[in-house]
């Protein structure tokens, strides 16, 4: 507790949910920001986990959201609980008069909830950001500052993710307790395939779908052309809008070699952004622009998008920045949901599981 | 010292295949049929040359067969367009002529090493993802032919090939590797980057990644094999696909052997026909 008193002018952080993401991502990120933020309260439904994780940072612990939101030491709240609790917890945090809220992705699971949250945010004046960490990555922000009209002129967009199991990077970041169990899926079961695709989109692709949407002005017209799974977990998904070709790739296997890239091409310019893996504090992405014989590189910078999120939250709580538009958050969510639902619907329409879904499944 | 084999190239082939440079870089092996340049287009030069170089525009197989009838012992075809090679195969076998194809990516000298690396892991492949880029304005069909030639050179036949999308800015083609793993080929038409192709095959614990550059310069391809112990970068070869083609031709001419180029091309043409 002595440490907390020594940094009384920092913002107090409360975290709802103390699973691997909190342990391996947020606590290490916050450890780099002790001049701005201090973890004051950890809540988890598992009392032992809450106590253990809170002890690491000298914070209070509890098993109820009311206890955390009622803690006057907590200025800003991070919602890292399972997604089905996000809506009620974000709304409760806003109503509790906190200064800002960070909600892990996926924000919520339907547009109605997103709209309700936005209304409460506007009513209470509490800014909300969603933990789409790549949108806060300094490498992405440097790209944004230099991409000119590429979001308007791009015709092809790619997101490619190759990752080892989360445990590899979690173990680089911390010492995890309460890691969820995993099993071997039954790839002959249509429900398993649909679950993998839905989970792939809402759990993995969702990291970069806000980036994709930024380059897709007609995102509301997205259409699923083909979706296939990659074993043991991953996907190949081909999308299009009237003006864009969008290809999504992901493979989670046992490799040690991660690759996480986003690319956009127009007729005469392209950008490639190579992100560092989640969980490790390996600095920012690197953005590389190519324009007919000229290559310019931005980054890497010394922190990643997770730290960027917390810096943004700090600025919002201090009133130093304008919160993101509610419509933006809703659009990011509905874009991901539309793709997930259209993909699953396409699998349903294709009774032959394991084959590509039929062309023309509209989101 | 006179070169071992004389060369006659049509003007189109000379430009497309950078024939002057390739021949000049193998001076003990190849030289122009007559004093002057390797591209002497005269009929006399053509009939006297050991090696005929042709552009691969439609109808190239008939041209090549005529060159063989005219006495050419070796044929180089630059950027061959898909078409039936059965008559040409027969002519080449009957006359003992060597026909080699100079393909922008599939003929890169790194390909044999890449093929070995890919085939060693293909049985365990989880996915194959490949992206080819070419300048804006290039025909999607033209790019796909070069792209597929490079991919199947490494992987062997792809099953269930299907065009998912195709348009002015590129294409997406899906297929399956022999073990059932999904394969995706994307073509992107953009002048932002140098043309080239990347091919990535992943297994459960590693994979192979290959990048093949255009033969405009002797940019080396990269071939990386990744496994639990780390990553191996195969030796970089500063040789263009053009020159590698000529070296292969010399080896076949010296040894009197027949290249497998036309057989491979027949399979490629069949795959492309199924796609169109």
C-alpha cells in the first residue's frame, strides 16, 4: 500500500476480470505507466484469483462489481470479463461516475447493446474506448498520419495472422494462474466449424477489422465469398464490397514464429503494417509505405497498442482528448458481427461441411 | 574461343527474355549465330543457330516445332502462354531437341531448393497462402498463369481449384493441397511494389516461406524453412530466372537429356483451362 500512497496523484485503475489478458497484458502495460496510472482494485468472480492478482500490484480485491465501482480509489475501469457481461458492466461503470472506461473486445455482442451503451456514455459524459489495441499502436497511428488518400483509393486489403498458442506469449509476459482448458475439436461437426469461424472472427479477426473498415468506405455492403477453416485453429475468409477486395487469413499453431500484418493496396500505393505479438512488450508495429520505387518506413516505436490504450484512457479521463464517436464504435462492432453472421449463415447454407461455403452469402 | 552453342532470338524474345544479358553472362557456352548480336533476326541466322529463342505469345508451340524442324537443338520460350504442348512434345522427342521454358517466377534458380523444402513438409501442411503482385493494368489471367505456375512448381497439383473472385484489381483462387489443407492464391494488381510472388505454407510447428522476384534483375529469391529448432535461410542466389533457364538448357544440351518443362506446362495448362 505504501507504493500507492507514494503515487496518489496518478489515476486509480479498477479491473473487472483477472484472467490471462489482465495478468499477461494489462498489468505489465500498467507497470510501464506508473507515472500515470496505479492499479487500485481487482475484481474476479474467483476470490482466490482476485486476491492473488491484486497482491501482485498491491491493490484491493473483491468478487463483486459493486465493490469495485463503489471504491472511491478507482477513477477508471477496465472491463476484461467474458464478453457477455460487457454491456451491463460498461453501463454500470458509466453510471458509477467513473472518469473513463476501457472495454475489451468484442465490445458487446449486438448493435442494440452498443447503441444502449453509447446512449449511457453520452448521458453520463463518461468516455468509453474499446480495446482494439492495434488502433492505438503508434505504428498504426504513424501510418494514419502518412497514408494520404490511401483509405479512399485502396482496392485490396489483407489481414494475416499467424500466432502460436496464447500460452507461449503469456509465459513471456507473466506467470499465469487459471489458464482455461482446451480440447481437440471435432472437425466433422458443422456446429464446431461454425463455432470456429465465429470465434475466429470475433476473437481474432476482430483485432484488425476496425483497421479493415477504415479502408472500406462501403463496409455496410460487405459480402462473404468463401470461408474455410484452417486446422487446428484459423480461417481463410474472402470478402468483398462493391469497391474492395478483402482477404482475411489466420492460423494458430505451435510455431514459435509469429506474423501479424495488415496491408492495403491501391493502383499506385501500398501500406504494410507489421504488428508485434500480443502479450509481449515488444514495442510498436512498423508501417511500410511503397509508392512506385519509393519505400518509407515508420517505427518501430517503444510501446505497443495496449500501452497506447492506457495512454488514451488517461488522456480521456483528464479531458485532454475527445472521446471516439459512438457511431465509430457501433460501426466497428456491426462490421465484425455482420461478417461473423454471414460466414456462419453461409456454412449453414452449405450442407456439405468442410467444403467452401457458396458464393454470394451477403452480410 | 568459340561459344559451344549458337543462338538466334526473335526481337520480341530478345527483349522479353533479356537474351543479350543472359547469353553474354554465359560466353563460353552461348553466342550469337552470326557476328553482331544474339538477336540477329535474319532467316540465315535462325536456320544456322543451335538454339532458337521465341516469345511465348499464343501460337508459340507451332513456332517452336518449326524451329525444331529447322534444326534447332535447343529452344527457349520466354513467358509461354497456356496452350496445348502435345504436338511440340512429340516434335522435341522425335528430334531430340531440348525445350526449356523461361517463366518469370517458376524458372527462378531458387525454385528447386524451395520445392524440396515444401515437399518435405507438404504432408503436414495446414494451409498454403500465396500472393502475387503485378503492375496495375496487367491482365488478371496473365498474372494468374505466372502465379499458378510458380505455386504448383513447389506444391505439385492443386485440387478443387476455383476462382472465388476476379476483376480489374486482381483475383482470389481457392484450392486444396494433396493432403486436403486449404490453399489460397491472391493476385493483386498494383504498381506500388515490384512485381513478385510470396508463397507461405504452414505446418503445425513451422513451415516454408518463399518470395520470388521478377527476373528484371538478379534479385535473389528468399526461401526460409521454419521448424521447432529455428529457421533456415537457404543460400541466396544472385541469378535471374532468365540466366538460370539458359544454364539449364546448356546442361540438357551437354548431356543430351530432355527437360521436364513441357510436361509440367501441360499440367499447368490443364489446371488453367479448368479454372477459366
